[in-house]
């Protein structure tokens, strides 16, 4: 009996230890799977693939261009994934930007003594970085020692400003007096105190939604990264930035590449001869470039004229003469593009067209997509009306070709034709119609992907070079 009791006791102990061992093994396996899953997630995260420029092709000064929310952005690592804009957020901000741009062309806008346009007494001459979410930026150096600033570059803005610059840390920072002719030339300025210095020139930019930026207008050393280029540069040192879209603030401010006095291209004209070019990559994991200065181009490459509009002097206007879809010429002409016609813009995401032009192009695109056997998908955003399921290969799509004055043609592949919603596996025709008759068309940055767009501002011409970057 004693032996039996001992056996039962040992059996119970064995079962207890066996259960405990099974629990340990189970927990180990779960942790191993979780750990494996973790490493798989890390390994599958997108990596930055930098565009390598041939040294023989590279001009003296070249910036790396990156998507503000892609893995190549220096600020992405500091941004919570929960704080990243969705495709819907990007399109919403794009609509706000376009609304602000189009408001400048309304008949009831007024002009102040400096030629800047206003609507409802609020300045809309420039656009805040928050309207540029989902777009492209560069890094520059400001001050001595140099402070790295991430700035969205914008061809619809003139004044460069940053809210990440520490003036007290720069030995070469100089404020601009309020009584100076430079200050008086600003579209809007006030006289305020900065760093205990009275009558400092302050720039003021106010937007239609009530947001604004202001700060000391000053001069300091600007350094082009990875070059020996340094020069004095006038810019806004922001003391206040108030916007509804601070949650997506992945940049320090704006690099103005417009055509007016305070723009980067105007201030560096003596160095770079009023010439710059850029290339936007096909997706967020890649980099492009912003090149400064002249270079040699083949004689057989054509330019289209840059049109100067004295009423809207900051914009780069161009003339669209025809559009084709899959080699089918659309029954439109340049008269369909009402005055003030079309301007090219780095900050607008989706190109805008007159309603009749858009409808004609969309209908032909739909017809040819149906011939390829593609079926309509759900419409994920109100900006679009032509979408397809991209779970099947959508690389075979009609080529859309824009022809500009001077017989300059631009062929657009799928990356420049479709806006993709990855989560829902939907791709949409990346064009939209203007909301009102008489509004200008906008050639946006999706349609500029992979093109090297060359601005010869001094010469008054623009060039599109295919396959400028990946």
C-alpha cells in the first residue's frame, strides 16, 4: 500500500512538472514566433534607394529630393506612424492648396501697392508647408555654423522661411531694418521687436483658412550641402506658425522657387544664371534631385516658352496645345484652356483641367481601359471618378501624352497617370476637373514624376527630359 501511494505521488509530481514544462515550451514557441514576426516586419519595411547621379552629368550644385513621408526623409524617423498622412489626407490637403491657388484668380480679388493678390482681405500670395503634405523637400544649411533645415520646395511661393532656425546660434545672422527698401518690398510686413532689437522687419503671411506665419526677415549664410557653395540669403526666421495641419508638419518651412525678387532662383541668379531643374521619383522609397545652374543639353531637345503674366508674376505659365490618350488625339485645342491658361506647380499633387477637357480625356481613357478588360473599382475619394482594382497588373494602360507649345510632348507612364490607394488595392486616374469655369489648369507633381523638368527662368523657357530619375 505504501508502494502504491508512493507511485501515485511520483506520478502526480511527474504530471505537474510535465505541465509546467509544456507551458514553458509553449511560451517559448509563442515568443519565437513573435520575434520572428518582428524581424520579418523590420526586414519588410521600405528602405530608401538613393538615386545615383553620374558625376560627369552632375552640375556644380545638386540637392537630394525626397518625399517628406518616405523612408528617405530625415524627419520620417522622428514621426510616429500614427501621425503619417493617409492618401485621403494628402488629397484633402491638395484640395485646400488648389482652392487657395485658384482663389488668387477670382475676379473679386484685389491687388495691393506691391502687386500681391488678396482675397477677402487675407493674403494668399504664398502657401504654408502644411498645404504641401505628401510632397517633396530638400535639406539646406543656414547660418554659421550651418544648421540643417528641411524645406519643401515650391514653385508657387517666393519667400523662403523656416521655423527650425535658431538665430542666436549663428554668428552671421543679421536682421533687416524695417525702414530698408528690402523690407518695404515684401508683400506684407510689420515693424516689431526681435531679440531686443526694435524696428525689426517682420514678414507676415496669412492664409484663407486663418492660419499664418510671421517672423523676422533677415540675412544669413546659405550653404548648399556637399558643395563649397555659400552665399548671403534673405529669408524669414519664423517666430510664429499657426496652422490647422501641424500634425503633418514634417518640414521646417518653404524654399520659394517662384519668379519674384525674394525667391531662391532670383536671389542666386548671379551664381546659377536663373537655371534649375528637378526630378520627382516614381515612389516614396526613391530619391530624386534638384540641380542648380546651367548645363549642356543636346541641340535636338526642345523647350516650351515660359509665359510671363504680369497679373500673376510668381507663376510659371505654359501652353498646352493638345492631349492624346493611347495615341488617340482628343478633340480639343488650346482655346479650351481659358486665360490665364496653365501653370506648372511642384506643390499641387493632382493635375487640374477645365471640365470639358477633363471629361473628354476621362471618357477616352475609360473606353481604352475597358478594351483592355479592366473593371471599375470602388471610388475611394471624392476627387476621383475613374478607379480600377489594382490587385491585377495595371502596368498596361493607355499612355497619356500632353503636347506643349513648341511641339514639346510628354508621355506619362502608370506612375504619372494613376494615384494608388495601397490598402484598398485601388488605383484612380490622377487628374481632376476645375470646380469653376475660367480657372487656370495646373500641371501637378504626379504628372511630373520621372521627368527632369528644366527651368531656364532667365531665358524664359522650360524643358521636359524623360527618364530623369527612377
